[in-house]
């Protein structure tokens, strides 16, 4: 049951990205509408994942879940975040030309999508920029949100899980 809910959430994320890309591709959105739509959805997604992670920490503490279950959840969330931000970057690049430096727009859309998945994985692991870098304001804001979210997910949540668990027990 939980897997089907998670798969449904992942499908919704993909569908939203595909709809924005499709609308932008047929000229339904102008650049300003594309920027605003992407930023609103990315901010919503960032808040959603932060709340979801906090709730999972709380649930793990209250139910005394084994640490490996929490790590599985975080691994799934991090992978989903990398994939969804990869979609965001791809949509930004396609809808707002010049948003990134180092993009080879002569290659296939699939190759560009892979390049943005790679870019997202570099951001999520705090490895740093490679050949791709944000140039436009929308790309910079979305990149900043991903880096902040990855910092919270990887540094605070994973490294401080045990101390958070202990402090939440002490409050009871």
C-alpha cells in the first residue's frame, strides 16, 4: 500500500513536469508564466519534502522504527528529489533559453535530460558544479532550493537523526 502511494506521488511529479514542458513547447506559456509556474511548484515541492522528512523522523521516533527503515525512506526521497529537480532543470532549459551555461542544445532531448539529472545529482550530493552552471535567475533560485534541501536532508536529517530521536524522547 505504501509503495503504491509513493509511486502515485512520483507519477504526479512526473506528470506535472511533463504538462509544463508540453504547454511550454506548444507556446501556451510565455517566459514569465513559465518562470512563475516553475518557481511556485518548486517552492511547494521543497516545503512538501521538508515536512514529509520531519514527519518521518517524528514517526520513526514515536514508533521506534529501526534506523535502516528511516534510511530507506531518505534514500527514496533523495532519489526522487534528484529526479524531480532534474525534470525542473530540463523544463527551465527548454522553456527559458540561456538559463544554463554548458548545455549542448544540439544533442537530443533525452541527452539534455540526462545532463540535468547529472547536474541535480551533483547539487544533491553537494559535490559542486561541473560543466553545467545556472545563469538565469530562475535556474539560480531552483538550484539554491535544491542545495538547501539537500543540505537539510543529508547533513541535518541523516547525521543528527539519533540526537533528534533522543531529544524528542526527552520531550515526552
